[in-house]
């Protein structure tokens, strides 16, 4: 098969799409990226209109040697009847800008879009092996990836899924979604620490030689459902093309006119998908990196210094409470090419010292493509209140960060063209904070706040969240952050005897 991907840390380590999906991380600890964009160019003017047709065009650029009919089947399996929006996602005006609603799937978050496809990609990857191993999928979540992965992989043959989330660092509704998840092949475990602790520990599992030997002996392969897996990342490119195509069809954009995107950003995967869309020919203006109080990315895109030597702040936008943005490594690899050694050096400095500083020339390249800003909790709450008063639309706290930062940049004159803000989750996943932002001090619990929010605004509660309070808790494991490798090893022993 065509080796169309390379490691971020060495252009000599190359692989095909299906092997990358199955392995998750490159053998040198890097992430897989496209070697080039020569055969991945799309003309947005000639694309079809429907989401599934655009998805077919985009994904065909990556899914090496997959026949078109099989890809069509995958798309129908992933999306037909599983999303409440008319065309998977929805685009709504917000003043002179637009909200791209990505949360109409089975778990009410944007992660559903990619994680509805990834299980099918993993099955295809396994089917291409002569003697396919059983797959153990490890996933760290800051809130939304976990439930979306649990929903996507439940009861699928040939794989087991373990989700790790930071204890007391996700919303009550996000936690309940995960802990009530059904499926005989899935597990959920709380980690005493933050998301970065969980994500780093999962990466250690991939790099642990003893665990690797045990897995190989039992014919088990590790993979990931996080955006470190290229198969999780590429489906997210689709909605950038879809949004642009929609606005062209409505006459909002002229042929070739640039469109900005404001993206609530934590692990840098969603906004990297926008960067990939730009590399594939989409007329993207600025990609706006919108951060919460954990504003390490704002500092990075302003100064070129990435410094995670700070305390993680717990915010009302917990899915962005991240200090180590894994997918930034991919951006650095693309923009540093053909320099092979700089990314490895940056990652080693981050590991050893907790920070690195990029060259001024590289920073200048990034600043031409990206804008940035951050938003505190009270600013997000005020944005939720203002947007509802002005438009009757209800934002979740993450999306409010994206709106606030866009407005900041507009006031500074840094953004002129129309902008699409990625709306990443239903407001009902954060009902109490949203209720308080709209109506003042809230002493209701999360569930009562959800009901009151719907009653007072008339916005229906998504099907995915209805009845959640009454579901039985099925997962109760909790471990220290340094115990994940041993925990995985115990689960491997169980898999061996199943």
C-alpha cells in the first residue's frame, strides 16, 4: 500500500493510512501526518452540496486503496439516522457571522462526527491484515471524546475500549454519560489528576516496552481514539468544506473569498483540521485559536514560547482545560519541513524542561495563518447572556469562548472577512453554568437546571441527554495517574481469558 504518511519526528518513518489508523502513534513517538498535499487538492466550487458527498470527496484523498462504494457504505453507516440535524451539521447566522453546529449527534458533541467513522476505519484496517490482532483502544478524554468513543465502539467485535477521564474535571453530565455507558467491550476509569496526566499516561502505554511485549504475546494491538490518531482527525476536515460550500450556495461568499474560522481550542485537533482543509485548497483566511483561562496557546502564538510550567485552571469549559496540546506537534512538523530535527528537539525540550521556544521565522509563518485570544469564565458567561439577548441562540461555554475571542479580534481590526464559529457542544451538557449565565445565580443541581433551561427558553433537550439521570452507573473504577500502565496490563489479562 502507498506510504502516504510520515512521522512528525522523522520523514524516514513512513506508513500507509490504514496502518496509521491501527497503530495510532508512530514508532518514534511522533504523530502521523500527510507527506505532502499534491494529491489532496479539492476545488470547493465543484464539490457537491450534501455532507455525505463532501465527506466522500475529502476522505477519498486519505483512504488509500478503499473502493468508492465501501467508503459510501461507511458514511451511511456512520451518519444515517444518527444525527438530529438535517444534514449531519447545521449552519446558523449570528449577526454577520455564523455558528457551525456540530453537536447534533448521538452524544451531543462535535466528537461524534469523527468517532462515528473511526470504528469503521479500524475494522477496515484490521481486515487488511492476514492474521488480524484484537485491538485495545486507549483514550484519554477531557470530557466529550470519552462518551463519543464509547458510543462509537460499543459492542463492536474485535476491539476493546478503555476511556480515562480526569476525576472531578469534567461536567456532571459528561461524567454521567460515560459512567452509564453500555457495551460489553467498553470500560471507563477516573484518573486522579488532570487531562494532561491522563493523556501523558496513555502515551506511556504506547511507549512501554514491557507492555508492548505482553500485548504482542497475546496478539493484541494498541490503538487510540484520540485525535493523535490520524483516522480521528481527517473526518473533521469535512465540515470546513461543508460550511464554505453552504455559504457559497447562499451567496454570502464570492468565488475564492476567504472565510475565517474561530475554533474553541484545547488539544489543537479541531483547528488543525481547518489547517488541513486550507492545505487542500479551501480559501481559509485566519484560523482563530480561542482559548479559555488555560491560555498556553495564546502565549505560544504571540511569543513563540510554549510553556506548560503552570497550574491547570478548572473552568466552565472543561473540554479545553489542557496544557499539552498534542496536535500542535503536527502543525510544527508541517511548517518546519523539510527540517526533520526541530520537532523532535522541541518535544524533547518540552518533556525535559516543560517548555520550548520556536524560531522567529517559524513564528512569523504561523502568525500569518493563525490569530489567537483567550476568554475567562465571566467573559464567557457574559457572551452567553449577550448572544441570547440579541439572537435567542444559546451557546455552551466552549462555543462562547470562540465567540468572545472573535469579537476581541474584530475590535482590534485583526479580522475582517466573514467568520464561522465552531459550536462544539450542546448547551445542555453544561446546563447549570448556562442557566446561571442567562438568568443569574443558580442553586439548582445539573439535572434541574437542564429542565428549567428548556422550560424557560423553549429549546428541546437533545435525545442523547434525555433520561440520563435515571440510567444506572456501570463503571466505578478510579486510579492514581501513575497506575494507568498497570491498569491496562490487568485489562489485557482479562482480554486474554475472554
